[in-house]
């Protein structure tokens, strides 16, 4: 595999950063992640827009314009002959002389395998555990997944698939996906604040708002347990039904979820075909 | 400079980690930092105890025993001919195949320059800004300094030296130091919960409790503004007086702070001399 670092393409074994980088010293960096389908980077503009937004929020400068980055990404996909893959762009705090002040950021663009949901997860839905936590600086896609990874044993012990964060009774998001419920009136609701605004989330809102009433607003822990259906969205997973949250089990009827998924899939397919 | 990585001593330019490491991918790792004075690693046992505690809390395994690590540290100090320096031990989440699950941790031990307080800071005290934030998993010394580094421009704009975190009206700590006040009754008070328990903090408590009444307990934002003196403690800074918090300016009388500092310095000197 070929990786792009700062200003050159290097073989994977040379995709290295010095230990003085602020990602290693202080967990400081941002990233974005998108899918490549039939050699087409899906929703690339939206991912780049968010990547630059995250960088700006975190006081990090991207050394390239978006157009330059698009060319680098195309070249990377071609060099790796990778028609279907994930791509991760990472921007770190750089090689800080004192291990604390921000320095010239390091940019890394590398292919990452996609880990789509299993057939069982997709058919039967996943189990979430609510967990009290609020991601710091949630609007930026930072590399801070300390809590998410720390919680892995807790998730396994409870035979769950992921956690759903909440704070003071209000639901926000899962560590790597956005959260939605469908009410008994077939209204779709998703939290509006203290979240990372996923690209798939905004596409989902865009594509369903003609067929459904969809609300972005505060969503309480009590309200989600009275939902008819629930699902999560992300770049990797696109959309997966949720069949259980804590002790609360939802009905096996995923009809609205399936309908939303079909619309989203259609949007993605037409994006890839017309590219 | 020579650096120790995993199982070998390498020249500084080869102190590299692959970009798949979970520190770079997910900001996941722990560390500890201690001073070397006259070739003696100061309070090394306490720092190693905390390092192993942090690692265990974060589900990371240290591949060496504490005695083995002490030998590696001695060899590193000798190879670098460094009588007076800082040493940082970092343990990351490792080269995760899927970029999310913990893997065999990477261990890095490297010298880092000490940045002691300036003469002015030490004589006249520093200015802190209160900021509402609670570090996640505060009892472990993780590499998560996302908020602290993000706040640097805010600190500079306000001509301050650091922030003091608080949540729901209760003070916790500064990003890299513990916080203390001295009341008008000459009682020393320091927060007891939601903090990283600094080695210098515990030495300070140990060395002053014979001369002063010292309380570890919840400390409110209101209470600190009525203090007679305030100071912070850390491995690097040992102890610095605080002359201002937000708009509240303390008296120039640092007599208790100076007395505590003298006791701490004496403890450190006798530790170094008897080693």
C-alpha cells in the first residue's frame, strides 16, 4: 500500500511519524474518513468541507487547497489500484519542540479497510448501551476516542454493539455514528446539538425530508425508549437498525428504517454512477 | 539523543511510530513524566507506580516489570549523559489492525527538556482563567490534552498563564498541575476528586501536614476567590504562586506558599542526596 505523508507518496512501511508529534504526545489531531465505491470517492466535497472545518476549529492549517487535496486523493487511489476502500485523512498537531505548543501539522492520507455491518446486524439490528458522556469539542472530528475505546470491554461484557452517549438526560450520538428514532407517528427525530454532524446524517435528512417529517432537536433518554424504531447512520455503516437500547427492546418491524436505507442507497448509487 | 522504543535504544531521528498506532488514530495512550536531578530520577518509584496504574486503568499492558523499567531508564540517562533533564514514558494503544481495537502497546521512553517557571512567574505569581471542563477519566494520566492545547489562544488573548478547570461550580485542576489555596486561617485546601493525583501533590501533602492543617476536599469557585494565597504544583514547576484568578487579584504576600516551597525543595534535595 502507498500512503501520502505531507508532500510525498511512501510505501506503507515508511508511513511513520516522529514520537514528538502532538498526536502521540497530547492526543491532538483531526481527521475525516470517506468511502471509495467503484473508484469514486463518495461525497468527497462534503468530507473535505468538514475536514477543513475541523482543522480550522482546532487551529490547524491544511497546507493544500481542497482542489489540490482532491488530486492527491485521486492519485493515491490510482497508485493503490483500490476501487473499493475507505480513505482516512489525518492532520496532527505536528512536531512540537516543547511537546505542547502547536507546530506545523503533519498530514497523512491512507487507505483503511471498510468494516461494514454484518448481515446479522443489518437484518436484526444492533444493541446499544446508554452511557453518560459528552465528547469535548464535539463539532470537530478530532482523534479523541479515548472514552469510546476505553468502553470496549464494557460493551463486550454486556453483549452490546456500541454505546449511545447522553448527558443530563439528553441523548447526543454514538462514538462513530449519529442516532435517530422513528416515533409511533412515523416522525424521524435526531439530536441537533453536542454532536458531530455526520455527512451521512445530512444526506439522510436531505433524502428523507420529502417523504417524512424529520426533526433535528433535543432528544431525551426517556423519549428514545418509547420509539417505534431506532437506527444509526455513518459513512462506513450507512444505516443500521437498533433493536435494543439497554433493557428496552424494539419491535422487529424495521419498515421505516428500511425505507430510509433504500433512499440513502439510491442516493449513493446515483452519486457514484454520475461521477 | 538516544530514545528507547519497545525493546531497543535508537537514535532520535529513528524514534518513529507507524501511523496505524492508536495514539495517532484515536488519541489513545498514557504517559508519565519525571525529573532527573544530578543523574537521580526524582521520586521514580512514585512515578512508575502511577504509570502502571494509568496503564491498567486504560487496559494497556506494560511489557516490563518496574525493576526492568528502572534499569532501562538508568541506561537511557547514561547513554545520553544527561544529569539534569525530564524523562517521558509513553505507552500507546499499539498498531491496531482495524484502527479501533487495542493491540500490543508501543512503549517510548525519551528525554524531554524541562521548562521550569520563569523568575517572574516564580516571584510574582501566575494568572489563571477558570474554564468549565472536566477531563475524561481524570485519575489516569492519559495523553488527552485536546482541550488544554485548544485553549492556548484563549489563554494568550487574556494575557494569562494557564486555565483552572471547574465543573458545576467545583474546581478540579489545571491541565498540567494541581491546585491549592491557603485560607485566611492558614489552612491549605486542595480538591480531592475528578483530578489526576500528582506525585508533587502527594509529596506536598506529606511534607506540609506536620506544619499546617491541610484538607483534601471539594473546593468551590466562590471559595477560591476568597483565599489568602493560591498556588499550583507539578513535577516540572514544583510549586508556583498564583497572583490572579480571572478578575480576582490576591495579595503579594506569598509567605505560606514560600514556606511550602522551601519544605518541598528540601524534600527533593534530600531525596537526590541520599540516592
